[in-house]
C-alpha cells in the first residue's frame, strides 16, 4: 500500500465490529511504533495503558465523549459497536513535570499508533474529550497524567473524504456515511 493510501484510510472511526478482537501482541506492536517515533529533546515522557478486555473497556468507554459536531442527541458509538481496545497515552510527570509540554510527543505517538493499526486493517479514534476520572478508574500511578485516549477496533462504518465546498464540518448523510470535507491543497500551501 502506498503511504498516501494509508493516510487516506486512517480516518476517525466511531463504530466498530465488536466480534473482531485486537490481541495483546498487536497492541504492543502499535505502542512500539510510538516508542520508536520522534520525541522532543528525546525525553520520552510517554507511558501507555493498553486494554483489550471487555471489563476494562467498559470502565473507559463511558468516560469518553465522541463526535460533538454531529447532530444533537446522537451518541456514538452506536449500541453494539464499541471499540475492542483502548490505548491511554499518559505523560510521566516525573520525567516532564508540565504535561502540556508533551503535546507534540502525544500527537506524534497517536498518529504512529493509528497508522500502525490502519496498516493491519484496524481503525481508531483519538479522544481528547474524556473525564479526568479515567486516572482513578484505571488506578494509574500519581505521576501519570492521561493526555489522550485512542479507541481501536475493526471499523464498521464508511468514511468518505471530499473536497470542502465552504464548510469543513464533518457530517453523516441519510445512509449514515461519515463525510469529512478537506480544504483543497491550493488553499493551504503558502508561497509558490
């Protein structure tokens, strides 16, 4: 697969096939891709909580909020379409006392994880809107601050990229296909 195709396929999925599990080995390989990625000043302040069991996933899921831009009242994922795994990216404040200083590392790590998952036929969603009680629910050590949650699973929905015609708000059509408008290249390149 060409790299550009991997990027196109790496979308924010919000419905998953709950019958397709992600193994510990696969989750560890995704985190290994993040581990090998760039880190500002090579501090490597990130730690990763992985879950692929139903009991722990059931603790995490209700502490997350998904797709705020969709019509009011729409709760995602749809019933019976929850992710089958989560990776909680945490900042170790013993290494980097200011967790916000790790924002670049968190973004790089999350993209590496999602690209690795996509290359294996999975999909995911970066979730920044989560209840801070996730730290207590997962009994994380005091020095670990959750920065981002990644939901993972086998996608059970269609996501279509399209050129933006004004609005860049994502939306679902009458067939529940998720549309993601992207600004054209000519609009975002400066200079030449």
